[in-house]
C-alpha cells in the first residue's frame, strides 16, 4: 500500500512539472512578447520591428568628478620617489629616474603635491634614452604648466627646428624674446632677435617654394627684416646679418611695386601708422632720408609714444648728429630701462667733443645694465678721442689719458685692444715712467674736462705702480 501511495505521488509530481512548468514567454497575436519578471508579473517586450522609437532625451550635463585629496601616505610616497628620482638623475641613471617619476605621476597626475619640474626631468630622461617623441610630449605639457621656464623653451626650440616645424620654432623664439625684454636684471640677449629673424626668413623661403603667391611670404619677410634691423642696432658690425637684410629686401620685396601699393593704401587711409613706417623704410633704402623722416614724423604727430617710429628715426638720422641726439633723448623717455640709447648718446656727444656729457651717458647706461661690455668700450673711446682733440702732438700726458682708456678696455675684457695699446706704445713703458715719474695726472688744457676724482682716473695710479 505504501509503495502504491509513493508511486501515485511521484506520478502527480511529474504531471505537475509537465503541465505547469516555468514558461517564460508566450507569443501573442500582436507580435508582443510577454516576459515574466522576477516578481512574477507579466511585462510587455515590444519588438524592434513594430515598436516606435521614443524621442531622444537630452544628454545629462557632464558631472565633474570630485577630486579625491591625496592621503598622507600618498604624499609620503611622492616625497620618497621624488628624492629617489633626483638621486638617479644625479647618477645619470635615467631609466630608473623615469620609473620613479612614472610612479609619482600615477599617484598625482595633476601635480597637486608633486613638483611639476619632474615632468621636465622625465622629458630629459626620455631624451637621454632616445625616446624623442615621449620627451617632446613631456616638454610641451611642462611648457603649458610653466610657460616662462627658459630651459624647456630652449629644448622645444631645438626639437621644432630639428623637425622642420619652423612655425612652432618662431612661436618659441618670440616667447624667449618677450621674456628677455621683460627681465631687466640681466643683459639683453640680442642673439634671440637674430634667431627669430632667421626663422622668419626660412619660413618665407619655404612658403615661396610651395606657393610663390602666398601672402604670408611677405609677412614673414617683413618680420625677418624687422628683427634683423633691431639686432643690427646693437651689433652694427655683423656682416652676415647686414648682407642677409639686404638680400631679404631685394629677394622678397619688390620695392617699387610695394611702394606703389603702400602709397595707394596711404591715400585711402592717411593715418595708418604701419603703412607709413613701411613707406619710410623704402624711402630710406632709396636714400631719401628727408622723405623718410617726414613720414615717420607724421606717425609721431598722431602717436607721440610710438617707440618703433622713434627707433627708425634714430637709424634714418644716424648721420645727422643733432637730430640723432634728439631722437635718442626721446627714446630714453619712452624706454627708460634700455641702456642702448645712452650708449648712442655717448657716441654722439663724443663726436661733438662733448666728452664730459658723453661720460655721463656711460655712467647712466652702466646704472641700467652693468653687464653690457659695450658701455666700457664706448667709455674708453671717449678718452681716446679726446686725445685727438688736443692741438699738439702726443706726449707723456696723452699716454696717461690712454691709460684710462686702457683700464676701461680691460674692464670690458678686450685683451686684444689692451695688448695692442702696449705694443704700439700708446700707454707708458718703464722708460717713460722713470723719465716722467713726477707726472701722474694729465694737466693740459684740453684735458680740463677730466675730473681727477672720477673712479676711472684711478687706473693711472694702478698702472704706474705696475711698471
């Protein structure tokens, strides 16, 4: 009996499974599927063939992830790895250095605690390991973080020139020029002007090869000319740049065609200072200095503080001493920190035999920039030129004045000049000293402008004691 009961229950269980088993889906006439959800409810599942797509809802605004502050443990790790990376840098183990910096950046990618100079170090490490592209990426990112860092600018300048990306090299060079002009604590680096001029010249050449009608050719050529002109103000004897400047004007700028174009522009816009300045340069190149000065004076009438126009007037009037003095004095008012105009005035006053005034300008220039060796050379020339102003020939007192010039040349580091002065007998020798040992200062009438209390006059006593 028990066995029969068990069999009956088993058969009922099987029958129940067959007839009531879990069916998850039934097909309806409207092609809509019904799916049983987890709670046992039937949920419609609309087929893509029959369903109408719902209207797209506007995307939710991007939520900026809140930055999680670094833990003390992470900061300690950063400090530890920074110390390790510095040690490896000093040991020139660049692969190890890069690995430590990688760990730092993985912890602190935004440099909230880590020093961002590590990014520059990693770039240097990549460069040493021959991974130039990785180095460039780090240098470029570091430059964004520290746009005024001179060393990364130098590295990027080299990379862009090597890659032939002259337009990017120009951006870097011009940034370096901006920083150089703004830093009044050091001597100006005029070679940056030369560099920028050459880059613009190269870009003009490249553009002309690709498309001779490209309007940017003239723009780059003009930019190169302007940089070279500014460079030549401080380095007038640079033959390479003087020749390149002449070549640029003749090759890239059709002077007559440009002149006609600018004159037409001026008629339609008589106050356009850029047009006036460029026309003035053309008139100057043609030798018409009066017309060039007249044009630039117009610029100053409308804008008395246009330093660029004043600088061009200084150049144009270099053979007119009085006008040149006037424009250099004006430039000093507009750009009081620039010692070059004081040096110019010193040279002009020397030509006018205003030796004391010339010396004053040298002292003013020195107060602005004690590192400019051209100040001492200009200063020395004042004393040398004053000897020629004396009516009689060279005597022992003249040699004493040459000694002052000798001391100033020595201060400038011009050993070639001081050696030549000794070899030619311009300064006293031992025999001169023993013959004239009682004469220790120049007393001739033509040297009355020299104040014996001036610091440079002490060079005489120092020199005589060395004989």
